[in-house]
DNA sequence: CTCTATCTTGAATGTGCATTCAAGATATCG
DNA sequence: CGATATCTTGAATGCACATTCAAGATAGAG
C-alpha cells in the first residue's frame, strides 16, 4: 500500500563510495546513514544488515563495471586500441585519486575475504568474469591479426589483470601521472607484442 | 632494576602475523594478547597503544624483509638469476597461503593509509626502499651485460614491483601454483628482455 | 475522506572494544 | 637479606558501534 521512497541504485552507489573510502570495518552505520540518506532502520529493512548492504553494493559494482567495460568496446575500432583506452582509464582513475577510486573488489578482498568465504566467493566470481571478458577481447584481437595466433589468450587476460591490480596498488604510493602512464604503456606493450 | 621479560622481536613478529591475518581493525587487543603472550598493560607500556604496536611491527617487517632480500643476492651468481629466485619465492609464499602470507605493507596500505598519513608515509618509504634496492640490482645486471645499457633501471624496478603487487592480489582469487608461476615467468621475461 | 498496510524515524539496547590503573610480583643493588 | 625500582597482571572504565523496535508518517484502496 506504500512504496519505498529511496532509489536503490543511488543508495548502493553511495554505500560503495563509503566502503571504498574507509573500508568495510571502519565505515559505521552512522557513516552509511550520512552517505545514503537512509536511517538505520531502513537499511536493515532493505538489506538485512551491514554485511547485506556490502553484498548488494558488490553486485551493483559488478553491474556498473560491466556496463562501463562494454562501452569501451562499443565501437568499430581495433579491439587492442580499445583495450589501451580501458587501461588509460584505469590510470586516470588512479590519478584522480580521491583515494576512493581504489577498486572496491580488491579493497574488500584484502580486508575481508579471509574472514568470510561467501564474500570471498562473490568477489572472486566478479573478478573471474572480468578476466573472462578480457580473454574474449584478446581472442578477438587474434581474429583481427593484432596479436599472433599462438598466444594463450587466457594467460594474456590474467597478466593484464595482474598488471591492473599492481598499478592500483602502486598508485597508493606513487600517484604521479607520468610514472603510472609509463607503467601502463609497458603493460600494454607486453600483452600486445 | 628489572628488565622486561619478553623478546621484542618475537613479540613484533607475532603481532605482524596477527595483523596480516585479520587486518588492523579486526585484530583486537584480545587477539594480540593471545598472539604475543603479552597482557594489555605490557603492550601499552612498551608500544604506547595498538597503533604504536603496528608501527613497531612495520619497522620490524622492514628489517626482516631487508635481510631476506639481501640473502637472495649474497652469492656470486648473475644478479638476474637471483632476481628470479626472489620472484619465485614470492610466488611460493602466495601459494603456501595461510593467507597470512600477504604482504603486511600492501595489506596495511589498503586498509589504513587513507586514514593515517604517518602510517601512509612509513609504508611508502618502506616500499620505496625496496624499489630502490631493486633498481640497484638492475643497474648491476647492466654491468653484467644481462640487460641492454639503454634500459631505465628505475622503470624496470617499478614495473617489477608492480608485478609483485599484482601477483599477490591475483593469488587471493587464484592460488594455483601453475598459473602464478606462469605469470611470474612472464614478468621476469618482460623485465629481463 | 477514512482506513490500513507499509514505510520511516531515531532513541534505546547490549555488546565488544581500546585503554587505564592500582595491586601484586620480582630482579637487582647495597 | 631488605629495599626499591621496575615490570606484570587483569579487572574496571568508558566509549563507539551494530542492531532492534515501537511510535509516527504517509501512500493508496475503497
């Protein structure tokens, strides 16, 4: 007889931001209330508890990143060129560092995966999907003759993803554009050569 | 008129392990008491507070890793060969994953650096020293004619370190020996070619 | 316009935590 | 062996937090 008033996606994106900024443990319900505009009771009603909110935020993150990823390849340019754009975007995120720009997945992974196997699985699946998507792009690059036919696309995808993880961690200590761009350049070179 | 009874290094290594395992926030004084064998009062007397214990543990970690690093190069083999051994050791650590084997530095970095600029600085300095040490090894490899003279050794060191960060994060989701070894192999190839 | 099912609100609850501190223990010195 | 400075102990303190819940508000049905 009455509908919820809040916009679920907006709430989840606000929660994401809060979790990325302070980490899961240090983000209090107070913080989440401020970030989402939802009172504790509403959060508990909609998401069961703080952990439930994180799980929902992780799922929204996955959807948002999937959309973002696909947009980078939604044109007729060579797939490798788009891949480089995608990588440049990661670097740009690292530089703009509110430090809230860290990847929610890796942040959550290092903080809580050890303690909570369900969250561990959700995050791992999430990252595996990205890896799979990358592998498909490399396959396409093979079809386009951008990379040689004897390459192992799954290996390339893993290496590329490893590079992105490393880039993000590196940016914590050296958020200088020039250095990060140089690293990204070499990473791109090493997967496309 | 009376000396402290505990072994400072042992206590710090126990604290390290605890912090690596659960993260800083989730490691309670209770946990630290269990891990170190020290009662709260003694911890506060020796290290001021929980944060002081982390800082002390970070310093001990730096010393331990420095020693470990130097041992890998304490022979007359070609420096690049030793570098590969060092990398293989990182992989081995990742595989043996108690999941307490994550690097204390990157774990602490992602958890608390944003919130505490002193700890941020300590960790950054710590990682910069490793980067510097790696750069010197690449310089030596140049002297040994293992790599070409026109390489930028600092860039190689940064790229190598980035790879190690990435490898460690990757291992959270894929702790399979074969995959990690393959990634390490390519990383080594890309910095030594 | 009324009634009711549902949503919103935020104060109250209980728990777990970092930190303190005073009493007890003990090594060292004279 | 006694005196004392220092260390050890762990219960007590107070605070911050996640979670609950009952009272208040409001949309929609009739």
